[in-house]
């Protein structure tokens, strides 16, 4: 029996319309002649959502209890017995009460998929384990129900339900997300423009990365002989959907400006930042140098950047290797001091880097503030 | 003939000495002065008096200014987690301080330190950094700054001379961050 097809509707926050869209697509499938049933639906008392569910068969819930409180949960054996072509199962991050088959709903869904039933499900981005800290840092709100990121990776399709923060707040004010008495509290806490903008960015990146990783897997799995012409075009395109920035640093205070500029650029591009120090072979890390390396390491940690220390006597060769390994698309270097003596005869570093790195890798030079002002 | 030989010898000696001198200068670049003045601050504002005083001292003593942005990490997050939102504020503030320092020819070696509280961040900074002087402003009080208790604690714990500056009129909004995160100097 082949595994069912899995589609996840991912959103940045409650109220963007994940469940609504899932139901819409469920109707479309039913109209196309497929047997569709709702395995679990959480309408959150939203009229639009309840209306959208009408006409679709619902597998009855079962009762369970948490600390002597009766709750209604998805009936996994019931869904498996009913065996539709497609089951709509809301909120995959949900935690089941003790005593049921699995602790988490995404595990229930795995059973449904294993039974050859297609599944549509929903989740908000802050439930993804790896993003939980980041989202908590951005919004000040931490969710307790998390799911491993690999759950998203098991989906055949991830659909991002996108909505501008302004439009979502408008929906909230109109009472389409929470009942009227809860609207102000939501606006004062989680539903702030800056929170939603940050979450939206995280969601968009997550889906972009998911697309990228799936494409890379596909690209590795295919054989040359099996490629169709259009696949070749895709395979020839740059591997990374997003950019990746590499800043060449040295453990000294003057590198901080470069790190700041690189980090700002990485923030604007919504990409990861790597800091690379190519250490001369045999150079001991002690004294002031050790202090500066520690400072650089701590700064990288604060920024969420990765500090790489490569011991090599050829700066350009080391950078080229790291660029290939990390898939960097931008290299940022600090402005060199004016060449003196025999070094005047050497080709400038940016040119050497461009020749040594793969085509399409940009090199940017960050001006040294002191030097510029001295020139004025 | 002998003149040519002497000229050639002088050229070779000159080149060798130049090479050695250049190497020494390059080697010296990695080890910077250890004379540091610490300027800790919190939030998105910093006192002009504190900056000006620390820059005056740094210039007079040939010291490096070490502005240190202290960031609070909520208890539910690991202490060593990335703090992009705080870092954004810190970067803008440090950029503004560096601009001002650069215009006065003062070297800057900035830090961002994390802690559960500002005092905790300061304690962590004291643990692993060395400096000869600390400059703090008594104006930086209230929710976003050091409390009186923090300053007393600093006087007791800092292994260096501590300079606490008296509040001045309109001293609070000298370096601030606008809504888009860009730092501006008044």
C-alpha cells in the first residue's frame, strides 16, 4: 500500500485562513469526485470557517479526558475505519490527552498517511521546533505545542497562506478571528504589526527553504539520463533560493564595522551570515588575539551568525573552498590598506576572490571609516 | 666598479631593512593596546555626557573605547541564544558611537553582552574583559537603564576606576534610534 499524499497549509498566525483554505480545497477535491471527510476541524467559533465546512462529511469525534475534564479529540481509529480518499485534519501541532494512541496529532496523521489516505492539515510557523526560540525572541510569546521540523519535510506540498499584517489586524478588528471581548487583548499582546511582520518573514523563509531542500533532494536523486529538458533548466539555475552571506573578518576591533554591515545586509536579504577568519598556519591564539577571537565568537553568537576559523596560508583558496561548501552568494571584505612595497604588484583581493569563486558570487567591499575620513 | 657594488649592496640592505620593518609593523597590528575604557549602556538611548567624557579620556590617554550594549535575555530563552531584535538596536547604537569616536580619532572595540538582567550582563562583561576605567551615567536610570543599586554594585565589583556622571539637563536623547532602526547623533 502506498503512503497517502500529505499537504500542509502553513500560516504565520491564527486567523490567516489556513483552515478555510484547507476546507476550500477539500470541497474542490470532493467536487472532482473524491471521497473527502473531515477527520478533525477546529472552527474556533469562526462563522466563515463553519460555513465552509458545510457539505463535507465529518468523522465523529471521540471523548477523552485531561485531569478529569472531558474534551473532544480526533477519533483516529474512526478515521482509519471510515477510510476516505482524503482526510482533512486541522492543527497538526496539537497535543493529545494521555491514553490515546499517540502523544501528538502529527503522529496520528502519520498513521492515516501510512494507511494510504491523503491528508490535508494546518500549522502555524511558531509551532516548528527550530523556530520556536526565534519566534519567542521576535514576539515575546512562546508556544508550548511544538512539532519537529521534519514534519514539514515529510509533506509532499507545503502551501503558505500569506496575508499582510495590516490585513490580518483588520480581520481581527472585524471580529473574524476572536470574539469581540478578546480582540483588544489580542491587539495589545500578540497581534502587533511588528510581531506579525517578523512572523510573516519567518514563514516566507521557511517555505523558501523547504522548496530549496526539496529541489536539492530531487536534483541529487535524478540521473542524467532521466532529465527532461525543463528539469535541466531548473538544475542549471543557482542551487539556493535565498542568498548566503560570507564576511571575511580578522579578530581585531576594525572588523566590527564589517560584521555590522554584513549582518545588516543579511537581515535585509533574510539570509544566514557566516564569518570567516583565515588564520595563518601555526599562529598561536593567545593574549590579545585570544581576547579578540573570543569577542568575535560572542558577537557571532549574539547575531546568530556562524564563525568559521580556517587555518590556511592561502587566503583566496581558503575562501573559495568555504564559498563552495557553504553555498555563499555574497562575500563581504573590508577595505584593504593601501598596498606598499612588492604588494603593489599583486592583484587586489576582490579580483582574486572573484576569479577563484564560482560564477555569480558577488564580492562587496566595506569601506573603512577611519581611512575615508582621513582622506577628506 | 666598486661604486656599483656599493650601490647594489646599499639597495639590497635597504630592501631587506624595509621588508623587516614592514613585517614588524604588520605583526604589531594584531596586538592592539590593552588600555580600555568601558562604556556600558542599555536600551536605545545613551547619555551625551557619558560618551563625551569617555571619548575625552580615551583621547587623552590614547585608550580604546569599549562601548558595551547590555541586552536582557528572557528567562524562557537560553542565555547564549541569538538576539536579533536586541542586536538590531545595539548595532545602530554602536555604529553611532563609532562614528563619533572616529571623528575624534579614538579607537573603538565594541561589545554586546547578554544577561538575565542588566546587572547580570555587566557581571559577565566584568568576568571576561579587561579595562582600566568604567564610565556610566547616573542619568541612565529607570526601566531601560541602571538602577542606583546597580551603580553601587558596580562600584564594589568593578576591578577598575569607575566614573559615574551626574545627570545633566536634556542629557538623555543624544544618541537614539529612530523607528527604522537607524542611529542618529544630536
